C-alpha cells in the first residue's frame, strides 16, 4: 500500500465517522418511533446553514457553535414530532412518506429563498493544517470533526444504556404495549427521541459544514447518503450506522483515488445493492 493510498483511506475513515453521526440520528428515530425521516438530509443542510451563519456573522467556530446548533435542532425535532408527525405514527407508511417528503420540499425551498442558490462554505483558520503521524498526513479539520462525532456517538450510546430516560426509550422500542401498560408517556418519549435524532443531525451538520459546501440541493443528497448508510449498516442499529458510515466514507475516497470523484456515488450504490442481495437486514441488523 502506497503512502498516498493510506492517506486517502485515513481521510475516508475520518469523513465516514461524521457521516455515521448523521446516519445515527436517522437510525435512532426509526428504531424507536418507526417513522422514516425523509427530511433527514434537509435538516442536516439547515444545520450546515446555521453553522455557516454563525461563522459568517458572529465569527463563531463550528466546533464551538455545535452545542447551540444541536440544541436548536433538538427543539425543531421535538416540535415536529409533537405537533405534526405524532398524528401520522399509526397511519400507513405511504402517508408518513408523503408528509415527510412535503416537509423536505418546504425546507429545500425555504433554504433557497433565504440563502439563495449559491454554495456556502466555511474556511476555518486551521483549515489547511495537518498532523504528521509517521508517514501519514492527517487533516486537522477532519480529525477534529471525526473526534467530535465519535465522542457524541459514544455519549449517545451511554445515554441509552445508563440513563432512566434512555432505558424508557429503549423499552418503547422493544415493547410498545408493555411500555404503555407500566405507565410510560410514550408520546413524550417519542418526541424526545425525535429530538435526539435531530440533535445528532445538528451536530453532524455543524461538523460537515467544515468539510463540504452547502446549497439547497445538498438536502436530498444527504438524505440519500444517510439512507444508504443505515441500510448498509442495518436500519435501527446504532452500531450499524457507525460501521456503515465508515464503509461509505472509505468507499468514496477509494472511488476518487482509483477512478474519479464523480463516481463515488456509484460505489456507494454498488455497496448498497451488494448488501441488499447478500444480507438484506444490513451488516448489523437483526434478521426478522
């Protein structure tokens, strides 16, 4: 393996960890609420716009603005679930699909109206800094973003395993009827779960804003990327979202290295098709 190829793989690994955090939000929402958020990428784009606005107008580093953006997206997700999506939880899947696609279209056109069609990017002062790790050159921005994403993912897993609220949410996911019988407020827990998933989106969007530019069309692209990751990893599996994000991140850079960057999407879909044929439940999904 050449040094250049090794550097590319490290870049893909670090980028994939940020992808994983974005997909983790989608996996958490589906795993508990059983609603597929077709506006997931659009919410990520909103978070990226928020990070760009804070950086441009307040000179706030996206890493420092991340908690605020995650909080704003948590509130957005909580309100969406309680005020809009909750009425569709028990309805057929096609009605949920239409509702959330409509929400996604509103977000895309709202972004176009407010921010215009041009791409917006963030250039932090340390954007061109690198670390030397033996023969490897590690991009500082990607390393910081991946470290933050990994820490947030770890904290989220601890939340679901160690806290009473997290255990109550898991109880709703495992046995909805039993959760209602013992007196859990399922509607509130569903809203909290959707808020947590949206907060993951907010954090991922803040981190992605340092890596890629954002434009209104970014939303549908990110939605598709999140779906590929969670299907590859296993829909509803948090560990699967992490593994899927890393796999897709590495596949994208390998496509750019061996072929051309424009073919990275083809590689991602090829992996998706292969997983659907060989293991339809995903790499870490439970067999039904």
